[in-house]
C-alpha cells in the first residue's frame, strides 16, 4: 500500500496529524519528513530514501507551506517540475489563511488547500473527508505516479 507523505517541521503538528489519521481510520501508512530537503530526497528516491521498497512513492502528499529551509512552495514547484512525481496529488495543509498563499499554492499546482484546524476532533473530520475523496473516490489520483 502506498503511503501518504506528510511534510511538516513542527513536531506537535506531526504528532497530532499521525494521531488524527489513526482516529480517522486511515489505512494508508503515514511517512513524515520534517524539512524541504528531506521531502525532495524522499520524492526523488535519493539518500536514505533510495530503497523504493521501503520508501515507495506516496499516493498523496500533505504539505505545510511554512517550513524551515526549502519552503512548501519550493517543494510544490519541485513536484510539478519533476516528471516522476509531477502528477502526485498535493494538498497544502497549513496554518496560513492568507489569500495570497492560497492563490500562490493553486497557481503552483496544489490540488487543494486546507487550513489546519485548532482542535483534534476537527482535524479528524478533515482527515476523514480527505480519505473519503482523495483515497476512496478520486479514481485518477489512485493511478498517479
């Protein structure tokens, strides 16, 4: 089963996301990376991520925009410019509700833009909705990459 790649540099956000995914009944494994360089290495299959049996291409990328080093916007540009991963569905999942960030993310090819909720119950509902569409209903995303 192909994993979901979650890119976020905040340990608390990673903890709550993994917990919410379990509570939401998500069957796909969650792979987490905590910076842009690591995300690009994972997606490129380089360095410690070279073993594609251990680190298969993700089925879906959840991407925070505000991460240290290489930003989420730069990761999104990389994804869309790299043929091997260009068609991966990418959902921005960030704390920014800025209209300029939303427009920029969509212009760079994000498939969706989600603002992280403040409560775990709301995050669980968001993950369930994401699961029900992107992992259960959307036929095209299941065949990508």
